[in-house]
């Protein structure tokens, strides 16, 4: 499991969050080089494209391609923005927080390179309200970088100017959806917008906008400094680079680990996270955050990348694994998730507003031993009425996917609940203290 | 007028970061909640509507969308216990039970003495340190009911 690491390479130093700590480890070199050489912006985007970097926020969309959707500045002179999605809130996911708290300048350098590549006028970093330390560290980093002439007007004496602003959210999962995020940033309820128009044409305040995840942007300075080929050599064929894997639930050593894309999930579970806790057997696992569904132990050797997980009927999502041991109940965990989606549905689309509520009710009924055999088909019918592509955003899909996965992969447990009037194997587990990662 | 001059000066600074003043609304509501008694009273909503040149109902509509804003008075200490999947798998229910028992507050309500407000919340992004809770904005991870009790016991009256 020895492999090159870079994402977490700087955080061992106690001052990794300061400008001094960042520069001592080669920070801002990639941006300064672009600036001093006057690298044509299109070439920067081309390198990012060539690297094969895919968005780390959930959808896995190629970052360079997304950047290239921003209109040509010569033909469209409107103000152009980037919103960095730091509203990390997909259950199971706690990776961007590590980067923002421990290495905020790395994110800022990525923002500056993106600003150069897309001729942006301003960058907004939308941090979820609960992440107080992330906000503070980034805010302090912006002040330091501004004082050092790296942010603001005429950066390093050139005619390139860029402002980076902090923005604090106030809860609400849906604000992690890119158009919900933009509405929220404009001071409104976080209601996703219908697409098209896409953000690159009509984003923040109607101006061209690109919305990128923290970890995606964080990768950019490394790619520019070390080259697209270096990046492509890591990871798997269609998913380049390393990613931050949060692994949580019933494992010995939960944590955030830097892993090459394409690493088998079983390797991450056993070699990084110390295996299923207490020597228990694996009951189920979720590969990429709560919306990616429950998988069976038989597919735990699946490589953690976009294509391989698609093949087993799931998604890479945020790459955050959640592990359930033999004592766990998939029906119970599914109910926890459905309560969550019901709570977080913004209510614009009937399919999602009503559907998430119904799913939660039916799962509750089965969970409480009041389920009927036809409830299994009912879950399926409700999910089919919600997704795919039936609503403004993908929250309905995010509830439908885990539901389908339970029906497909753990039908035996649903049947058992209905027949036995509940789940007898579930024991109340006591929480144990564990190491802080 | 409930808004202090200092707060209004802060709002002006916040608004300077955006092409439209309204974008500062949510950060400004945070500041109100922090400085003006821990919740957004109807008086604060009205005052904010005036400052932002919006209708009070529009400000209320925004405030009511976001779980971090309180529209009713809350206890002196806010205890938020995560109940989502990673925390649930490692005992968040036992944690919440103990928190309720120690504080005398039910989830989603204040304790009778007004000292605590307890709530269960969705994923706080601390899954590798599950189960976790947030007390007055500070994250506490790798908890067990005993450890949670200790943390609550150390809070000022």
C-alpha cells in the first residue's frame, strides 16, 4: 500500500495552516510561475483537462471540461465568478474539512490558478456554517495572502487581480447542490434552480459561474506544478490521482486517508482502517457517501473509482466509505438516511417532498415490525416515481438510490423484518472511544 | 432599534463583498444571533428587513429555511448531537439519551431552567470521529455517554 501522497503531505507541520508553513513547503510556487511566465489561461485549463482530474464533490465531472464551459472572455465581457463548494454535508464525508483546517493556503492557491485560467473577477468560498475552524483558518489565510500581495489588485505587481471572499452558510444539505448553493449565496432560501441555464452561462447574479468542490480545486496546484502526466500516472485509467477517503462506521481506525483512485475498497477497509471492528464480519458497506447505496460484502474488492463502482450499481460519490458490521441492520440505517432526506428536501418538487416522506414512513413501518410484504414493492414504486431525472435537483435520486439498493441487495433483511415483525439480531451497541485522526 | 451601530458597520463591511447587498443577509443573521440573545426575534427580523430593504416576511422566509437559525429563544448552552448514519452506527442514540438525561431537556427543546437547548442534527462532517456532538459551536468527537456527561458538566452555569 505504499504509494505517493501529496494531498496530505503538508499537514504534519504544526504551522501548516499559515503562510510561512505553506511557503516553507513550496507553496504558491505553481501560481507564481504561471503569473511570472504569463502562461496563457487556456493552456492552464488544458493541463487540468489533460490530467483527467474529476470533481471530488460527488458527480465526478471532469474539472477541466467544466472550466472550459465558461464563456470566452473576448465574446462575453460579463463578470465571472467561481463558487467553491465547501458545504461538505454528504453523510459520511469529512475530508474537505481536513484540507481547510490544516492547509487552507493550498485551497487558496488552487482558487488563484482557477481565477487565472478562467479570468475570474471573484471567488466565493461557501463554507457550511458549522465549520467554524475551517472558516477561521481560511479567513486568516486570505488576510495573510492579501498582505503578501497574493490576493487583491495587481497581484505580484502584474495586472492580474482577484478577490477571494468567505461566505458562511447556515446548515441545510441542499446548499451543497451547486444551484442551491448559488441561491443561498445570494441571500435566499437554498432552492435549486432548474437547469438549463447552467451556471457557466447564468450563475451567481446571472453571471458566468463555475462551482467546484474544495478537494477538486486543492488538486490543481499540484497538477500545474508536477504536470498532467504525473497526475495521470496515479489512480486508474479514467479516474486519475489520489483522493481523500473518509472511512467511518464499524471499523477499527476510522479516519481520512489519502488513497490512489482505483484502490480496492477492501484494501482501504483492512489495510488503512484496520478492518471491521472487534473482528466482526462485514454486513454491508456504502462506497461514496450516503447517497450511493448499500452494497454487499461480496463486492468489497471493487476498485474505488468512478467506473468500477458504476459497474456494481453504485457511484464513487464523495469517496466516503461507511462500514456496517454483522450486528448492524441495513433497514435501520436506511431509515436513518430516509429521515435525513425527508428533513433535507427543500420542498420545491412534489416527487421529492412527498416521496422522501413516504419512504421514511414505509421504512419506519417495516423497521417497527408493522411492515407488509407489499411494502417492498411500494418502496420500489415510490423510488421510481422520484428518480431518475424527475426533479429539479438530484436530492430525490439521492434518496431513491439507497432505497433501490436495499431492495436489490438486502431483500432478505426486508423480508425478515416483515415476517418476524422486526429485526431480532440488532443489539444496542455501546459507543467506544477511539483515536482522533 | 435593536441593531447596534457596531453591527450595522459590520453589515456594511459584509455587504461590500458582494455586488448585491442581500447576499450579506445570511452572514448578517449569524452575527445578529451571536450578538443579540442567541435567537432571531421578530424585532430582529423587522430591523434586518429595514436594513436590507426587504419585507420582514422575506427575511423570515430565509431565516426559517436554515437549521442554524433559531426563531424561538434557546437555552444558554446549545448541544447538538449528530444522529446521521456514521454516528448512529457508533452509538449516537445512547449519546443523545444521556445528553437529555443530564441536561433535563428533550431533543428539540430547552431544559426547564433555560440552561440548555438540546437538538439532534444531521451530519456535521465529523464522521471519522463518530459519535460526535457540537456544544456551543465547538466540535467534540470520539464520544461515549460518560465523556459527553463530563463535557456538559464542565460548562459554566
